[in-house]
C-alpha cells in the first residue's frame, strides 16, 4: 500500500518520469504489489477447477505461500494476521477468528478473478459464496469481505457487458442478499457479522445517491470540478477514517468511480484510480482488471505491461480461467 498525504506528488513525479509512456513496469524498479501476488494466489487455486472445501483449502494454501513473497510489497495488517492463522489441509483450517478490525481492502484487492471463474448471471451464487469464504480467510468483518464480493461481481459484470451505471445497484440488490444468506447458512461468526453488516451497505447507498445512481440509471451526477485535488477530497469522504481506498467498501467504490469517469481512456483511468493520495495500488488493481476486460490493451503503452513481473503466471492462469468459464 502506498501512503501519501496528497496526490499532487504522484502527478508531479509521473511528469518527472516522462508520463505513463515512459513507465517500464518491470523489475527491479516496479515489482507487482502485494495485491497482485495474492490475486494470483486466488486465481491459481480457481484455475485448478476445484470446488467447495477442496478449493478453499487450495486458496488458503496459496495465501500462505504468497505471504512468503512479500519482500518490499507491503501487505496490509489483516492479511498478515489472517494468513498467519490459516492451516490449509486441516479440517476447518481456512477459518480464522473473527476480527472486528478486519475491514481493510485486502480481500477486495485479490478477488477479481472470482468473477472470471464465474462470469455468467446464473453463476452468481457461486461467485458470491467463493468471494465470501475466501474473503473471510483474512477479513471476517463484512466491510472487508463484502469488498471481495464487489470486486468479483464487477468483473463478472464487465464480462457480461452490463452498463457500469448498474453495477452498484446490482451489488446491493443482487449480490449482498446472497452473501447474507451464505453467512447465515455456514454458521461461522453469524452474530458478529450481522452486528457489523450495515456499514458497507449504508456507505454504498450513500455513494450511489451521491452519483445519482440509486436506481441504476444514468447519467452520472459529477461535481462541477473533479480534478485530482477534488477527487482526493471526495475519496476521503468515501473512506472509513480518512485513508482513501484502504477498506473493503471504498477500494471497489473508488475503482467504480474511476471506471465511470474514465471511459476508454487509459491515462484518465490511471489518474483517477492509480494516482491519488490513498491506497492507490488497491484501487488501481480493481479498476484496471475491469477496464482490461472492457477495453483490452487499447491505448496502453506497451512498456506498462510488456515485461511485468509474473506476466507468464498471470497469462497462463487467465487462459485456464477462460477455458473453465467457457
Ligand atoms: Mg497493496
């Protein structure tokens, strides 16, 4: 996670580096972040085609392994704490103790691929169940694991070519009720989860109202001025305690806000989702995954991805997920 007080240094730094066209996203200067390492872990487990408990143990195993690859990548506190409790292969070993602090975006940032595995509308209950259970491996608080549901869902919606203005409403009306049923049926941390449930829902309702999207119909209601400085202030107002994008509800919220505003413009997407003063790698990883599904690499400088760390693993896993879902 990148911790900066203002987006202005990012924008200035980008200019000094010669803009996005001059960013060679490759080692040693540009390793992928903790987000991508754990996203790969989720994806590689899903790519085995396993289901149910067997899948969950494989995901837990992947997270334990992924945590050994965090030198210089700055994983979040709940991810570190949660993964340290996982015991893949042992009965119930993918469950951890309820953590009332587990509200961070660690589950949201690694769950987009669940939408690649279960992209079709009729697969929604599988998507939600896997997002809830893998999310709760580190983020048992609903503000944390519902973020995993949001990231997975938005990816499925991108595959479906569903209009972006409907995504937030779909999250609240279609996915979250399934997540609630899922929590009740598993019998794990039911009381705590119900007690802590409402914040995520209420904040998302607030956001959709702010953007005029409560009915899932555009046009989007934007502020008169919404440049980098105004966005930094707005993103803080989305957040739980002033650190934009660091929680499960607002990382996908900022990603959605960026997708709504950027359209097919890669530079604009990066400006909105990746170059702000909050947890920018997490908001960017969610936004870019959806954007790539919508627009491919259109207008993306080749140096931004050509020699990306783990590119081979990313591509082969994506191909397996594509094959499984088609
Ligand atoms: Mg991160």
